[in-house]
C-alpha cells in the first residue's frame, strides 16, 4: 500500500493494484501489479508506481494514473524490499545476496552490490549503501558499502527492516531496534522492540512500525516505549 497524490494504491493477493480516492476510499480503477506483490513505491513526482513481485522475482513500473505498464526488470530471488533515494531505485534481492540498482525513470539496471548473505532490507544514506543480511546462525549482519569497501556489525535477532533518517540508521531485528550513526557505523542506542518489523516510518518525534509476525502496528514514542495501535493489519503506510 502507498499514496500517490490524491489516491491510495493497494495491492491485492490476486496481483491487482487498486487505486482509491484518498479521502473517501472509493475505488477509482484497478490494474495488474504482478504475482505476490510485497512492496510498493511511488516516484517523487507521483507519476510512476513501482511494484515488487516476490513470486516473479521482478519489478514492474506502471503509470500511477492510468495503470498502464511502462517497464519491467528482473530482481533477485524472492525480493522483499525496495528503496528510492538520491536518484536511484534499489531492491534487496534476498536469496541472490545482492542489492540490485535501477534507474527510476527507465527501470534500466544500474548494477549490483554484492553482500555476504541473503538481503532482507536495504537503505541509502550519506552516499553509502546499507544492507541487513541473514547470517548462518539466523542472526543479522548490518553491512555498509562505500567505494567498494565494506564494514559490518553483527546484530542479535533475525533481519527485519532498515530505515535511514537524518544521518542515522535504524535497524530492526527480531526483538530489537538498533540505532547507528551512518557515517561511522557506531551504535548509539539499542532498545527492545516487539516482533520483527518489516516496515518503519518516522513522523515528527514518533516512530511507526509494522510487525507482520503479530499483524500489528506499533508506535514508539521518545524514551523507547512501544504502544500497539491496531492488530489484524496486513499492510501499513504513513504519509
């Protein structure tokens, strides 16, 4: 689910994307998005929507208003997460152990960044590429890549989600939330967290997280106190 201008775009389990009025939630149109849609993004100008198909190992770019497909490209093995920043579209390639990079205007492949394990989430920050990878011991490895060199930090818990914000990097793993300074990969905070978030957003001084393990949306206020907002949630977006 994502927001494009005055519309809300929602992916169904049948592979269709529904466009609904943002105010009334009345359906306006629907168009194909691909099998097993696991992530959606909208271009900065709100004219294009990108759908990531975990079952088809691909990214589809469509016209956000008309729904017509514009381009498609291959992507990893069971990919789960996309990022769009600094004029680059990236996707965590999961079992391909790579972050795949694309031109957001044409969806042309712009290269790959190899990682030491399956990539579950990725982020762009301070001119660097970050990845949250699964280790053989079922823990998490945070990887920073810059200029062909990599630095790593071993984290407790299976990989969840990466969020870059104001020079800081938030890494959610099962049971934990880690906060790093992106420039030197130094941990500045670690607090307990519910479940294993697969999405996070910051609004003001509040952190929102979606935990698919418990189908629950959470709010973390200053001080690291978590509040359950709602249960039985399949997807969440904050705008």
